[in-house]
C-alpha cells in the first residue's frame, strides 16, 4: 500500500516522491559514498597531533623571552649578516624574488621574518 512502510529502515531509505534509493537496508554507502570517505588523512592527523603536543613548550618559551630585546638584536644583526646584506644591496636580483623588507625594517622571506642562523645570541 502506498504510504505504509514495513519498518523504519524503509522510511529512512526513501527520498523525495516516496521512491526508495536502494532498498533501505545497508545501501547508504552505495548511494552516498562521499559520506563514508575520511575528512582528514592520517598524515594530516599525525601532523596536527605533533603540533599540538609542541604548543605548551612553545608558549612557555614565548613567555620567558624578552621580545623587545629579540627584535632589537634581529634588526641590528642584519647589518653584519652576509646574506641579508647581499639582498639589501640588490633587492631586484631575481634570486631574491620571495624576499622583501617590511615597514619596520625586517627582512622577510615569503612574509616571514629572516632570522640569522647563528651569532645572534
């Protein structure tokens, strides 16, 4: 009979117009396979977990750091660093296409502040 279902699984398997999408019993994955795919890969979940576990150590380091002194030392060291000096003397060189100098005087690579590898501290 139209309008009467044998059980709830038949009702849940119906879509517009009372047409069954596949029998109503275990066919959801066949009808909607995109809903059964994982949202994140295991590699993404692993990277997120690693980043999350490092967060407390990073935050403790930031609290203990004198940011004003750090910024002063980064800016003053730019004059002595050969790489930074090379960029600052020829900013149009194609090898420095991802480099820039911001309004505060920091040399940046891809928008991140350039910090010397050694000799700063």
